């Protein structure tokens, strides 16, 4: 089961951005549907104790998350966290820069042209 999870993660990581965007929109719709269903069910109990309403809301809200998992939609936060890790690794790696002679723009930024004659 763990190996299947790794294979699925690698496959989702290699999806093109257009398909990832579509899957993220679908996931957002499923989460919204679960939230609206929870509001209707939790708030639809007239004259009920607020604790019961909150319990029903909490009981029904995970339906949206279940729809995301069952349908195979992808929450974009997973993709962005992987991208964040890649960017962090790029930033933290040593970068070699070839030295160039200073340009005129650099000397102006340093205030060399403002010196008194």
C-alpha cells in the first residue's frame, strides 16, 4: 500500500500544469459542495441546541474531502508545497557568479556620480 502511495505521488507530480489546475478547480468545487451541504444540514435543524448543529456540521463537512479523495482531484496546496521545497533547495544551493566589470548603472546606484567635482 505504501508503494502504491509513492507511485501515485510521483504520477501526480509529473502532471502538466493545465491538468493540475483543472484537478485543483474540481477539488475546490468538491470542498465547497461539502461545506454547503454541512451548512444546510447543520443549520437545517430548527430549534436545536447549537452544540447539535455544530456536531452535524462536523459530521457532514468531511463529505467534501471524501469526494476529493474518491474522484482523484488534487488540492493545489500539495503541488505548491512541493514547488516551495524545490525553490528552497535552489536558493540554498551555492551559486557561482562570474565577475563582471561594474556598469555605469551600478556606479550611479552607489552614488559615485554624486561626488563633488
